[in-house]
């Protein structure tokens, strides 16, 4: 290796380490995700299945957001956080400059994102050198919910609750178009309570036993969707940055419960939502 190339790859690594330092400072100041996602943590929280071999594919580098066992050695941008990886990182970087083909990295695919099983330094150099894609041997892990590259470690608790909610209700099978998103802790547990109460009153009205599947479908069509439709028609979500339609659904019902505690009669879901919107406006 020429002295010029040796200096270049050494300089590349030093620059990558400094960027990792700056990213760490920014993450600490802003609260934004600064570390790679841990595959084991995601697997535990979201109870994912697999992996199933999908062959060698071309993968977008920006969708690689986690690691099987080295999530503490690189930051969220796959920049090296430790100096002891210098030799391996620089060897991969030198191969980039010399146009040497390297074996595909090995990735686990979960939703729309990927976790590195083997090839962390190859991914790191690829990102630092501005590569948009990388060859990868992909194994897909099945999950009930979609995972996107903006996933933060702190989101896993709520997503784990969502997985439990879907396993309990089968809403994704009963109403495939449904995709409830929440940012409120314990929100899915509260919705489970709503469905249980809805099932009870359905039984009283119909004077017969109501199956859980029937109650889930009727709750979604007769309670949840009418509130969501009012939220969409009013564009009220714009007043609540970072919140979701599901969050507002919970707030509408909280407001309705409060009003009923003052002696007012319960309203139909769409009317309750309109009153809530008017109160905000």
C-alpha cells in the first residue's frame, strides 16, 4: 500500500471517529437516538419470528439501523465509537479505494429495517464513503408490526404493547386496514379495556353472548373509526405535533368520561369527537 493511500485511510478513520464524537454530543443535547438498535432487545419486545433465508439482495444502507451483537461499538450512523476497530476499519476502507470486491454482509430484516449479523465494518465504511446500497445476504424475521428506520429504543415499550394488543384482539386479521399508532404509555391496555366494556354492553343490547372477535370488529367500525374520521375531517392533528390519531382517540374518550362524571349523558363516538375538536379550537 502506498504511503498516500495509507495516509488517506488513516485520515478517513480519524474523521469518522470525530463525527461519531459530534453525533454523541448532539444526541445527548437533543435526546435524539444516537445508538444502534439491539436485535435481541427488539426480538424480546416485539416477539419476532424467523429468521427465514431470503438470499443475496441489494439493500439500502440507510435502512441498516441495528446490530446483533455490536450495537455498542458503532453509533446510529454506523460510525466507529472505539479506536480499537481502527485496523479492521482501515483495511475495509483500503479495499474500497482499491476497488476490491468484498463478500456480502449478513443482515436480519425486520419490517423495513436491517440488523447486522456480520459485516459491521463494511457497513460503516460504506456509509462513510457515501454508498447508497450494499450487497447483503438477508434473513427475514417476521413481525406483526411494521418497523421503520426512525425507530428509537424508547419506542420499543409501546410497540411491545401493540404486539400484545394484536395478539389478544387479532385486529390485524379481523380488520386488515387497521393500523393504530400510539405514543401514550399504556394506551393499548386502555383500548383493550374499551373493547371489553364494548363487548359487555353489546351483549346487553343484543341479549346474547358476543364473541371477542365480533366485539373487536364492531368496536373498530362503530367506535374507533367514527372518532378517527372526525379527527381527519377537522385536521385537528396538526395542533398536536408528534401525536397520532390513536392518541386523540384516547383523549376524546377521556374527555367523554370526564363529562359523564359531571352528570352529562354519554354521546355517540362521532359527536363526542366533534365536541372535543370544538373545545380545542
